[in-house]
């Protein structure tokens, strides 16, 4: 499978490519949040229902984001276990 991706032109991204992709993902996320927020407000004002699809997508997307950030931060930072190296 790895050889197939290499033949298709895919390669492991370097630091600059990863930085560019991360910035693009951040802007895409920001656009999605703004779009869903405006859509939710529009539905609330026009229909009077704030439990529509855009509201559910907005809330679930941000719940998943915050829970994964919390999970990976806890996973990457190991607890001390009470041992001090500095004395």
C-alpha cells in the first residue's frame, strides 16, 4: 500500500508543508464554525427552532474538538508521580 501512494506522488510532509496544512485546517474550521453559527441564528430567528441540524453540527464538532484536545494533551504530558529530579 505504501508503494502505491509513493507512485501516486504522495510523500511524507516536511515541517513547512505540515505548517501550511495546519493553517489551512484552522481557517477551514473557523469558516465552518462561523457558517454554522450564522445558520443556527438564522434558523432560530426565522423558524424559532434552535435544535436544527446546523446547531447540532456546531455543538458536536466543538465537543469532539475540545475532548480530543484534552485527551491528547493528557496523553502527551506524563504525570510526575511525585518524583523530583531537582533538589
